[in-house]
C-alpha cells in the first residue's frame, strides 16, 4: 500500500488526477468483473491499462485532443461494455449448459 501511495503522489504531479484515476481504478474494476481469482484480476488489469494507454497515445498522435481524454474514454467504454454485456453473455451461455445437462 505504501508503494501505491508513493507512486500515486509522484504520478499526480506529472499526469494529473483524472488520468491516475482512470489507470488505477477503472482497469481494476473491469478486471474484477471478468475474473474471480486475484492473480488473474491483476494480470487483466495491467493488460487493460497498457492497451488503453498505447491505444490512447496512438489515437492522440493523429487527433488534436489530449492523450488523457482518449485513455479515459477507452477505459470507461471498456468498463461499460464489460459491465452491461458480460452478464448477458453469461446468461446466454448458461442456457446452453443447462440444455446440455438435460
């Protein structure tokens, strides 16, 4: 926890509060919706943050808007997708499992 606090306090000065929130909280929340085991949650969270960062940098290279806008938008849209679509997919797949058992 101390390491996270120190990293956050240094990073806020460099990249801003919104981007720190977007890269620390949102990928972890999204990963918790996708996995149940802590190790998988951490791995998925890091992958989400890296993909969002690189994709945001790529898009910002061609657009006149700041990088933090794109990174925050990508992570938030991914969270909404996982939050609202994943339960429907699980319900759909559980229907197949029940019919296979019968």
